[in-house]
C-alpha cells in the first residue's frame, strides 16, 4: 500500500496521519483490510513497533477496527470520506474594496516575462558583481556577532541611519539627521507607507507620464485618484499640474523613469514653488541617482527643498543586489511620527543583522568602492550598447541618451505598435528578451519604444544582442515590404 509520510515528528505519528488521510480522502474505503503490521513495516522501511503503535492510535480514535485472527479493517460505522474540495483563488467575491481594486490590476511584472532567454535585456535589474557576494558574506558574519539578537528600533538601526545621513550629504547634497531617516524594505514599501500616511480613498496623486507602473498600481490599489502629467526633455511639465493641487506629486527627477531625462533646475524650482503654494507633498524616487557617466551625480530635489515638502526615497537594491531589500526615506519633520507608526504597524522593522552589515560596509568604505567599480563597468557596457545600436539598427531607432542609470530608452518612429509587438515576439524566439515601454503609459504612446536594460549582460553579450536586434528589425522591414503589393491591389 502506498503511503507518503510527511517527515514531521515521530514515525508513528507520520504513519497515523497518512492512514487517516487515505481514509478521509476515500483512498481506503469503509471495510477495506489494512496490510498486516509486519508487511507494512517492510514496505515502508519502519520497525514493526512503529506500525503497531500507529494502528493502536487509529483504533483508539475509531478509524479502524481489529478482528481476531483476521487483521485490521477500516471502520464502517464512524468514518465518512471527505468530498473533494474545489479550491479556487477567485471562488469568492473580494471581501474589501482594497482586494477588489488589487484584483483588477493588470499583471505587468517583468521578472519572468522572458525567463530562460539567453540574452535578456530586463531593466531595473542591478549588475551582478561577482566579488560582492563574498564581501557581503563576510559583512553578514561580522554583523551576526556584533548585533544584539533582539527586536530592532522599527525606525531602523541607528548606526545605519547615521551612515545614510553621511552618504546622502556627500553624494546627493541632502543635509539631514538620523531622526529624519526611516529604513524600509525597498521603494515598494516606501510607496505603500506613503499611501497609508497621506492618502484616503479618492485623494489625488499626480504621476509622470510615462511612469513607474508599480507606483501607479500601488496608489490605485489604495484607492487614489491618479493624474497623468506629461514630460518632455526637461522632465515633468510643471505647467500641466492642476490648479486644484493633488495631495501628492511623485517624480523621478535625477533620471526620469523610464524615458530618461533629468528634471531641469528651473523645473525643480517651479515644482517646489507649486508644492509650497498649494500645500501638497512631493515623493522623490531617486532609484538610480548615483549612476551617472558624464559627470558627478546631480543633487537631489530634496537638497533644494527649503519648505520641507519633499519625501526622499533611496534604495540599496538597485546599486547592490535585488535580494537585499533595503532602502530608506528622508522625511519631512512634520510627517516623521506618522511614517514611523506606519512602519511599526507594517512589519515592526527591517532585519537587524542585514542593517548592521550594510552600516559596516558603508563605514568601512566598501560601498563607495563598489559604486566606483559599478559605475566604471556600467559605463563601459552602456557605451558598447550604444555603439552596437548605431551599427546594427542605425537610423531606424532614436535613442534617449540620458548619460545615467541602468537602461537606455529606444524609440522606433518608423514602426507601429503591432510591428513592435511582432519584433518582441520574434526576438524572444531567437533568445533575446526585449521590453516595450507601453506598460508605463496610461495610454499607448504615439511612437512605440523599447527599454533596453544592460546591467545583466556583458559587453560581448550586448554586442550579440544588438546584432540579433538588427536582424529582427530586418525581418519586420521585410514583412512590411511583402505587404505593400497586397495593399496596393486592395486599394
């Protein structure tokens, strides 16, 4: 008889549960004879004492009965098989308005869209530094012996908050104090906490167009009314902000995501004046502000904020590795208490050992060394990508050259959206993962585009990827030429 033990607890308990399950699920019907204890012990590799003990327990609970000289049988008087259950995630109506809104969200996740492709140009994925794993292992080992094994302050480990204050002053021009810093588990949680602290259902949030689609989803799930504000080569068009101010404006000023431009100084000043005069808040997502290849990183919008209206969000997941899941917020003084309360209610704080390891890594200079290495390497990869785009795609594409970040935005003005969809499908068949910019728009843009992430591929792989990209463009061009005579005949 086949019985699968679950591996939890003593063998007799596992066998007792397995036989019960077989009876309740109808595998062993009422009146069925059970194997002799010696036979079942041999089949399962157990001692006979173990099987005897399990049988005794089953008899005591009324699942089986013993017949002298005949053996053990499934009881006919007590046990009824359980009807099979139909389990469905959508079997009931959503129980809250939040659950209903969350169910309606489109699945725009990118992590597995081209899973298994040899050349995946996924954006937002940090560069993998082969030496960082070893270094981080040493930092974790150090932190494990130097961290108190108790609940950490839910605002974050003081040592890490102090290091972040020093870091953002040096790299982003932000002057702040540890009591204004909140440690979070990445940008996603920062957006969630902002929604909980600032927004009631129906409150308005202004987002750049195009935008970070996960932010759109999170604010929408919390019931916010979402406004799309257009962008151009100078970033957010502040004149397009409504006269009746929203509760919150979210921007990516150092490197607009995903289109690329930085918010100009005049626009930054205009946005800060707007927030002051309209009494609204600004959420600054500085997701990759450290990564610039033409000059020093631009100062953060927060560094210009004299009225304490900007909520600044930084992350270590993008510049180190995604599994780290640590970020931080620099908060306006008036909101500190509310955000700390919201963090406490969410998860009571981020893991202390990882925070201690990161604080030591920054203090010891390892983080700055890693950033310098990463910037040099990504700059070389970016130059390779742009060179091969020119070589294999030529004038068929237009590149937004932002001199920053971990991706390049490529526009295809001579193609329509259907052709670009066919291009992406063809590339996938050839082992190349390409990503459309369309999910980051509320409505599809007039000109289709692609977001090409280059962190996950070496220079040699980027060369090969762009060669394949050029071949896919050739295939789309050839298909368009074949359609021309048919169109003329139909005309």
